[in-house]
C-alpha cells in the first residue's frame, strides 16, 4: 500500500471574503444545509478535541445536536474521559469534514454544561435503547466483557418498563466559539481559508494562507 501516492485534487468551488456572511453562525448554517443536501451519512459528525489540565490531547467523533448564536451543542456521559477533560480544561476544538463538498469547518472556543432542562428535552427525543444505554454504560471505564454490558441493559430495560429518566451523569455541553474557520479545497493544495475571530461582541473576518 503506497500511502504517499494517495492524492486527490480539489476543484469544486472557491471561497472569498465576498462570498461569506458577516455572521459566522449564519455562514455555518448555510454550509450545514448544503451538507445535508449532499446526503452524507453523518453531516453532523464532528471531531471534538479536548486536553487534560497538563495539555495531553485527546480526540473523538461526536454528533452536533444544536447550533445557534450561543454556540455548538453535543451530549455525552459526564463521567467519560471527555467529560473529565472538559471539567479540567474547558478549552476545546471542533472540526467538521464534509468530503462530498471538499469543505472543512474548524471551531475553537470554551465549553460549559447546558441546563438540566435542555438536557432533559433532548434526552426525551432519543430512542428508548439509547436512553437505556446512557444508564447501562459507564463510558470510557474498563469493561470486563460485552456480556456484562448486555446483562445490565436487560436489567435496566426491565427496571424502567414504562419510562427511562434522564441519568444524573448525562447531559449536554455547549461550545461558545472564539474563532471559526471555513476551509474550501482548491487545486494544487492552494485552499481558501476564511476565518472569523471574535472581538468582544463583534466578529472580524480574515484570510489565512493555505
């Protein structure tokens, strides 16, 4: 396998300062809508990068479940590795890769838990199996076997025969952005990179070298 020979040139579109909205959230919504229409499997999948208090990084894919002027929302087990790192160091990075559109969006900011009410509202939309799973799994902890997990799922499924309440250890985080970069692939790796940076209550727009 010759990894060095793997190569694809990007020539689908361009991106200029004149093309983008003055509001980065509006620009994100526009691009996200186009990603939805591109019929990708998980257009809301994003890499979440966290780090420990002493700077040891960790990254994984999570699903975006909300985006507005306040920030970008995802949900998880607060006891997980990511949860522990978010509590120790609230500075995070998000990255979306939409290959069908040859686009990437990178976001940096700080994270805080959403309200219990907001977590409750979202939790109620999840399928029953996912709600049971939030109770059954202690995310990121050592597990003796798959059978142990499946037996716990069966026990909880019987215990919560009518309703599955929101676990106290589970809920949402919101990333309040301080910078958002929109990346459009271009030929010869001369990509377009437009970045918004927050200055108080305003956003500045600039271009980065590819």
